[in-house]
């Protein structure tokens, strides 16, 4: 489930979306997906290819820095 106030939530990603590619590069596992996202700079636009309810679609996200407090729910 996307974190509140995260770029993923702002882009409209949902809990059951299956991530297929990041920026045109196929995702093979979670670590690979994380590494691809980490290569983006804040403000860049990434295209994520996801499968939702059996249909593939592209979702545009703008990576930002998410404060640690927001990630652990302290805000």
C-alpha cells in the first residue's frame, strides 16, 4: 500500500498493483525496482508500467524525498 503523502499515492498507485517496469526497464524483483527508482532524481518523471485488475497501464510519478518520520507514521 502506498504511503500517505508519497509520490506513489499521489500518482494513484494502489495496494494490489503489480509493478512490471520502471522507466522502460523490466522489474524482476523488489530490490531491482528499488534500485531503478533510486536512480531517479527528485523532480524527474518516471513511467511505471503496472498491471491492475488484469490490465496493463502506465503511471507517471515524480520521485521526491520522503522524510523518515512520514515513512514510519510519526507525522
